[in-house]
């Protein structure tokens, strides 16, 4: 742990700042924020316990993609209307 309290503390502070800025710019939305900061290496294990209850947005280590797709916990593998739009975004490739 460094002087700022370690990476988890810094990530929580950043999330709090992003949430506060969003709420300030968009008072028309009433959002209940729920955050859980864990390592990208632990994401697949956490998400696979119940993919339907997992976060809408999360980061994971690339070596976990197969396990997440098998659990249908990746936008590119989940066959729902909401995930189809995320799938298009996630699989878009920039022009050469």
C-alpha cells in the first residue's frame, strides 16, 4: 500500500468524482450507485457466480475472456437487446 491507501482507495475516489460530476451535469437522472473495486484478475470469478446480477460495466484480464463468454457474462456472448447494442460497440473496429 502506498501513501494514498493503495489502488483500491484511489479507484474509489476516482469513481466518487466521476459519479458526482455526472450527477451535477445530469440532475434529471436519479441513480443509485453501487461500486465494488476488485482486481481485474478476480473479475471472472466474481461475475461467474451470477452473471445476471453482475455489473453492467467491468474490466477484466484478457485471459478471462473465455470463461466470461462461457458464462454468457460478456456483451458479445449475452443474447439480450441491451447487450446487442454493447456488443456492437465492443466489437467495432476503427478504419485503417
